[in-house]
C-alpha cells in the first residue's frame, strides 16, 4: 500500500486541482487518480486525471467527481484487493479504515505482484505441498527446503502405509493369484491422476471465480459424469492390455471394471473435497491431494480385491 | 492490444499536447502515456501525462520526451509482454512492427488477464495435463472435457503398464515373499511425490525467472541433496513401519534403502527433466509429470526388487 495520494477538495476548480497535482506530483507514486475527502478525512469521491484534463478549467471538482467510489478496507484480504482491481480495470483502489478514512491506495503494479505471489503459493500447494514463504526458493538453505517438504511427504507416507496394510491383508488372494499385484500401480496411479484433474479444475475455478455460476452439487455431478466417461474409456483399454499381459480374462475384467469404479470415485472425491476444505476454512490447494490419494488408494484397492474375489470366485 | 493511442509530434508545445489529449480522450482507452512518432510513423519517444501536467505549458514536447522507449514487437510472446510491464511497473507498453512503426499498445489490465490465463494453463498442465482452451471450463460440454483429459491419462496408463510388466516379471520373487507387494505403492507413491515437489519449484522458478541466478547443474545438484535428506528421513520411518507391519527385518531394510535411492532419483529427474523439455522447446509443465512418473516407477520397482533379491539372498 502507498500512503502518498493527492487529495482534493470538492470546492476546488479544475485549475486549482491541476495546480495542486503539479506541485505534489514528485511526492506521489500515482497521480492519475485524485481523492476527495471531507473534513473528517473520510473518502467522499474520486476524480481521474483523465476527467480533469478533459474538463473546463473553471469547472468545480464537485461537478465531475465520482461519488460512491469503490474502495477496500485496511483488513481486506490481498486476493480480494487484486480481484477488485482486476474486475474494474482500475489503476489503483483506495484503502479506508473502518471509519471510512482514507489511509492510502493499492496500485495495479502491487496487484500484479500479489497475483504472482498467490499463484506461486497455489502451484506449490498443488504440486506437492511445498510451503511458499514469499522468499526466493532457490536462495533458501537446503534444510529449510527439506523441512518445508517433509510434512506433506509424511502425510502421504501414512496414506501409503494404509494402502500397504490393506494389500498385506489380502495376502491370501495374492498368494493364489500373484499376478493381481502387477495391476495395483495402474489402478491407484490412474485413480490418482483422474482425481488430480478434477481437483485442479475445481480449485483453479474457485480461485478465478469461474465456478460461481455452478453450485457444489452440480460441479460434483458433472465431474462424476466426466469420471465415468474417462473410466469407461480407460477401463476398456486396461482390460485389453491386462488380458494381453497375462492371458487370464477374469483378472483382466477385474482390472477393467475396477478402473471404471475408481475413476468415478476419484472424480467425485477430487471435486467434492476442495469444497469441503473451503467450507472448513482450510486451503483446498494444500489439503486436497493427500485426502484424494487416500480415498482413491484405499477404496480403489478394496474395490479391486473385492471384484477379483467375486469374479475369480476366491 | 488496443490500436487507439494519442499521438504527439516533437515540435508540439505542452499546451498543444494537452489540447490534443482533451479532444481525443473519449476515443482512447489509455491517455496517461502519449506516443511521439516521426513522419514514417516510427515510434521515436514516449511522454506521460504526468510529465505533461508537471511541465510548463510553453515547453516543447522534444524537451520532456523519453527517447529510447521500451517497446515490444507484434510477434512478441504475450508472456514476455507481461514480463516487461511487470518489470518496469508500466501502465502500458507500445507495440511496434518490424519496421518500428507503432501499431498499438498493450495495457496493464490486459496483462493481468494474460497472467491469469497463463497461470491457469500452467496449473492445468501441472495438475494433470488438462488442456486449457481459454474458455470457461465449467461451461464446456462433458465430452470436450473428457477429450481434453484422456490423452494425458492414456500416457500415464502406458507408464503404469510398463511398471506392471516389470512387477509381472518379478513374479518368482513375489511368489516366495508375497509381502513385498504391500510396499510397492509406498515406494512409487513417495517417489512420485518427491519428484513432483522438485519439478514444481523448478517449473515455477522458470516461469517467474527466479531460477536465473542458478545454472541447471547447480539446481539439479541442489535438488538431489534435498532428495537425499528427504530420502534418509522417510527411509528411516518407512523401515521402522515396514518392520512393525510384517516382522521381517530384511524386507524392512530393502524398503527403507530403496526409498533413499528412489527419493534421490526422483528429485534428480524432477529437477532435470523440466530443463530438458525447455531445451527441446516442449512445455515443461505439461511434459514433466508423465516422464518423472515413468522414471520413478520403473527404476524404483527395479531398485526395490534388486535390493530385495540381494538382501534376502533370493
């Protein structure tokens, strides 16, 4: 935020205003918007330099001023400030305190830096729970780097531990049909990818507000249908491939049908969990991946072994 | 790009310039930068409205003009245009053709939209190879949605197929020690996550230019060391957990040591592959994940079974 702004009074003439700008320009970062305040320093209007230079010099500021200016508060979230500037194509937005007194402005170049920073945070969170500190990552020491990454890896290690425990509990069937083990990475991997796609578009849609036109239920239903289309496509291919690899049609069908179920499950959890985390005031970008992975891996392996037992009559 | 700009001549006085602005303001989106061209319409200088209002009315434009203005070409990549505006905190940048003739300007509000769009592209690519068309994803029909996602899923299905084939080829050892299968998701999953973290910071660093201070080799070495720290931490925990789960110390050691090797491998491929793809003029954000997954899964499973054979003397 920049506290230096050029203040005008409503009873100034345009000529007086231009004279004040001339004198104060060197001390002000932004001279293209001029702010009008009342005696209590409360923001009462905004006039742009564009309006001033196109007005007649003897006109009063009160005649050309925009009343009801758009402003933000000192405690408005920086993402929201960026959104206001972006929405209205402003070069700056005034910041007022709770008593409506003007305390400064946020300019569009600050907003670009904010967008850049928030984007890095989102990308880091989505791409592996790396915490962004706002520092240049490539100038941070290695132990700090490792510390920032290890928490998320440990959470996913626990997830994988659960999956491992489930596979371990299915050792009886694995002992009989050891080839079933060969398809576990394919099923959990594809499920994870389908879930990541759904959560990516939903989380990005939340951040750019593109999602507002649809309700939560509509988004989840839509993603579930996309998951079904993808599941049927991939399941068919996986069935063929599994049959070619090991020649057992029943195992191949178990792989293919599991993949359909897992894709639907993955797209539902991938689209629903971000809404849940947002509702719980947690960061969807950071929280979604571990929980989607857990849901997909655990339920996916159970579905797979369940179907295999059923189809192979074990 | 906006073609409407206000043009001035070097021999104008400030008063003449202000008069021209007054007359042309309604037809121009941006009146805060004024452009000076020569007789061949070539850009020769820029003057800001700030400079005009603080100058004396009888001064000549040639006295206050900035010669050697910064500009972009009509075929400059939009990301590069955004970078120029961001770097210099401009409100607009002039666009010239190859003969240096002024054809228009790109304003800062366009740049915010460009940054938003490019970010969506990067996030979609990183988060599962979803192609961004610039349309609102939530208004696109379901089959288009599925088509945009299926290519990447098929690439990863092939990856997983390779991993499956390798597991299948190890059936002899799996038959003897079926419990080895329980740790495959943990190893490939953790490797994938370590690799995703490295590629995320490297790709983001490329896009924000933060990485420029370091060379490729330095970045990869740095990430390999981070991978080693993470691998040792996670490997120790995984060894303990694997021992608790199934009581076989040799299997537990095979799991733990594999995890160290896989973490180092994952951080090397996660940091090196984006540089390789950039060098090959391919999009690192889109290409990295499938190849990192392949490298980590295939090499990881081979390392794991190799170590298990060695430690268990099979």
